[in-house]
C-alpha cells in the first residue's frame, strides 16, 4: 500500500528550506518532522518536474499539486454499450434486449456489464431522447402522415395570381426516412395521390398508415372507433395495409410525424423561402432535390443517416407494392327513387327495380359508376354516356311491381284533375323520355308543387310553361316561385330581348 502523501503546504516548506535557507536534507527533515528519505523524494520530484524556486506567482498549491502529481486515468473496467445502436437493433423483428446483451458479452467478455446494468444504461439513455425517439418503432411497421403548417406561394406567370400550395409529409417510423411533396389542396384526390407517390418513393408498403384526423382520412374522429373515409380504406386494402389514425388530443401518437414536419419545414421550406415558383411541378422538383440531401445527412452526433437506417431496417421489412396502381374512386350513399335510378352529378343510373327504397353504396371512378348492395355489385354504368339517363333493360320491372302504386295512368289522372295544361305538361314528361319511368321524378316534383301551391296557380304556371315551350318541372317551379303565373298573358314578354324562361335559366333567387 503506497505511503500517504504529505500536504502541499509542507512540500512548499521543504522546497523553501532547500533553496532559500540552503539547509541540508537532515536539518530539513528535523524541521519538518519528516524522514530524510521523504525530503529527498520531494526535492527530486520537484527537480524532475522542472519546479523552480521561488515558485511563479501563478502557481498555488492546487497548480503545484497538478504539476507534481498529475491525475492518472483509471483504466475503464467496463465497456459502455452503444445505446443508439441498441435502439436501432430493437426495431428489427424478434430482436430483444436479452439477445443484444448476449452479443455484447460475447464481444467484451469480463469488461461487459451485467444484464440489469446493461438495461438500466439503455433506458436512462432513451429517457433523455426526443419523444419520437422514445417510441419503439418496429422496422416496416408504420408510416406517419401529416401536412406541414406553412404553405408555399406559387405565382401564375400570366395573371400574377398567387395560390398557396400545401406540403404533404410522410415518414417511416423505424428509420425516419422522409418523403415530402406539394399539392394544391388537402382534399381527398390530392391526399390519395400523395399516398401513392409516397409508397412508390419508399419502394414498398408498411403494415400501418398513421394519419392525423383530417377530413380526407377520417370522416368521424373518435378515440376508440374512428370512421375511416371509404376511399382511403379502399386504397389501403389495395396496397395490403391498414389505417390507424392518431387518437384525438394525443400528440404522442404522432410525435414522429410532428418531428418530420418540423425537419421538412427547417431543412426544405426555410431554404426555399426566397425563391419564386411559377408551377407546382417546379416547386416539387426543388423539394425532391433537397429531400435527397435531407435523407442522406447524418443524424446529429452520429455517422448514420436516414437513408442508411432505411436500407438496413425499413426497406427489407416493407411489403411489395401491388402490380397495378390504385384507381381513385369516391364512395357515396344513395337511395333510388321510384324510377329505380340513382343520381350522380345530375345524371341518373338505373339499378335493379327490386332495390327501390334501399340505401345503396356508389363507387364512382373517372369512367364508371358502380352500385353496391351489401358489398355485392348490382349495377355498373359508363359514367359519361350520352343523355342524362343510363338505363339497363334488365333493371326495368316487367309489370312495374316494384312501384305499382305509381304508373303513367295515375300521374295523368292526377294531372287531369288539376287542368288540361297540367295534364299536357305531365304527358310531355312521360313521352319525351326513352322510358316513361325517366319522367317519374319530374311528375313527382309537379305533384309536390300541387301540394305547396293552389291548384289554380299550378294550372296557370303550366299554361305559361307550355306557351314559352319549356314544359319542364324546373320551369313550372320557377314560374310559381317568381309569381309569373299571376301576370296577364300579354305581359309574358316585355321586350324582344328578354330571354324565354327555361330549365337552364337559374333566376335571381339562385344568386342569393
């Protein structure tokens, strides 16, 4: 066991008696109550370290001690585990702390910590990380999606009009590999299109899509049972993934997305703030260029980048993309009227007559309208065929059993009770169509007008509609609404320049 070291004040006294008083080592030993060997030891140590007398003004006891007795680095008995590497390895399927500790022990042997201390060191490290780092994200499991807060102005080169573009951001949970692009809106078509381009950028499909509760993703937000937009759910089914929206008012559920949005805002949008863009394509080209740099930039304090982790973790775990792209389709609900047709954008498509009164689902693409009943397709039509009605013969009732309470004869009988002009208008609704049933809606509309207005007024309105050769429900309704049925016939047209009233003239009431 080494001998105890004397105080620095006593060492300074030894040096003073040696060099200033010129005493022998024996006398110094007696004066300082030390052994002669101790005096020789400290004098020789000072000479070896270059200590002179008198001591320099800036050398006090602390400085002299550091000079004579420099602290020795204690050999580190244990090798501290690489917590960042542990965190990344845990994202791989089947990897546990027990396995990683066993590998750590195999590398370092006796210099390895015990399992409990190994776990404590990792958990202490994880607690100091950002909340997005603290969440365990398995490779290929989740993609988090959101929009950035700031928008990017785009200037119309011809008119100078400025339009704001939205910035879509997607990030994979395990690697933080990030995708971003600009779209005009956050509407459903842009939302779906951005997802398709994001998945192509990733080159695969994660197990879950985790969006925020925006309208394009969730039609009814709920902490326990959110209702996913039907088009979004269909897209997820096409790609073999599922949608798991973040819970409302639970920011930790989307911490990864919030961090990714912040990174995109700082490293991409902030660097583009002084540039003027004249098209969406030009803006997206600039974003794509900076996106490569963002994903290849190493994490702070590490040598790994987002792309490195993506190649090592997420890419091998992602599911393959389907061979065919998803065809965008909107879903709506509709109930066919007594004419066994459903309406889509002011056009009418037939369904089997037995489904009259049932609530049906419509799948609407750019080219087709499909009708579903309890998950089974019961009708399909070209969306933009000629005429307002698309009717399949197989959908028509043979003897109108599905709506035997309504028939052309009943409509004509009702109209004749009102007056001859009303009967003529109803007759034209039934005759001027490929099938009489196509006119049923207009006839029902006229019947409803007969309940809202006096029968005499309805007859006068029909007389005026026939006079101006616009015998439609819309014209009759407009005449009644504007009170034109009460004007004398000679005031029907005040000037030759006045446009005749017909179904395509909206009237002043439309604009209020």
